[in-house]
């Protein structure tokens, strides 16, 4: 991994109880408890690298097994 391309953001928080998305929501790491999927069901695309995580998450969102890590051809 090229550490010159790694950036870290400070801690952020949002109040999900009042959040109303205006379109699709991409839930990266959307397995496990699937909180975003529970709240916004058919407006969520949940991706996770691990199939068992998605299988264990509540129904509602579209679930896709994939790696969210981007790669570079350079």
C-alpha cells in the first residue's frame, strides 16, 4: 500500500434519526447489524467483503459481496 495515498479524516458523527437521504445510499461494510439498511431498506445498497456478514444482516437493502478497496493501475 502506498502510504502517500492514505488519508485519515477526523471523527465525524451524524444523527441518523433525523437523516432522510434524497437518493440511494451506499453502505460500505453493510453487513453485521445493518443499521442503515434497517432504516432505509430499499434505498440502500449494502456491500461487504464477507458473505456471512451480509447473510446475517436484516433483509431490505440490495446486498453485494465486493471489496470496497480501490486499486490503482499506476
